[in-house]
């Protein structure tokens, strides 16, 4: 599944990411909870992942929370206003700076956009193997969206009972509910 991502050119990643960001914006503006979506947990692209940086321009009134890898494979989320504020951190992933960016409990987010290597139409998510997001999302009832390119979406992907399922999958081709959503 990783091979598929590595086959995308930088130009294809950029174009597909731009389209995907427009789908996210449309999803937020037409969702029945749209007026309540103010704070969005997001991630910085790593390698050939979807680049969500355009959301800062498309949704300037929103607050964006970026993850910071902590010891014991924990994530904290911090307010970041622009991508250049991020610095290389754990595994060379761009992260907020704990001393500069205000930490906000993930429970305060209104929508969570999750990265992954692959997603299943059944809501399953194959992450990078650390369990960071599963731990962060545990016991939250905030709508979760798997964000990926269409070629990363399958019927299902390997998952365990403790893996957190996504409510929606968002790709460059649209937004797809995976199961009855939790609270959106």
C-alpha cells in the first residue's frame, strides 16, 4: 500500500491535495454541525501524504490543532496558525513547538482529520504502526475523518478491536461516510 503513495509525483500530490482540501471545506460548510466546527485537528504532510496546508487559506477563521509526538507514544495537540511555524520533530515529521504553541485538549476539537497509510470503506484505518492516533482518539465522540488519496482506500484494511474507526473518508474524489456518524 505504501508503494502506491511513492508512485505519485509531487505535482500529482499537490493537485490532489488541493482538490481534497476543497472537499473538506465543502464538507464543513454543508455539514449540519458546520456552525459548530471552529477547531480542527489536522496534521502536517510527511513524505507523500496529503498536504492540508491549503486549509489555512480556505478556512482562515478556523483554529487548527497540530499533533506533537510525546513520550510513551502519546500525542498532544497545539494551536498553529501557519505551516512555517512547524519544525521537524519525531521521525522528521513537522510538529508544533511545545514552548511556543498553546496546547489544547483534543476533546476541544470539533473535527479530527487523521492521516494513515490506508483506509477501509468500513472505517478501518491502517496507521504508521505506533498507535498514536488510536490512543489520542480513545473515548472521544468527535467526528473523525480519514484523509487520503483515493488509491489508499480499500474495502477494509487490517485492524484490531482497539483501533479507532473513522466516521468519514475524505479523498480527492469526495467525502464518504463509513458508518452511522457519531454526533455529526
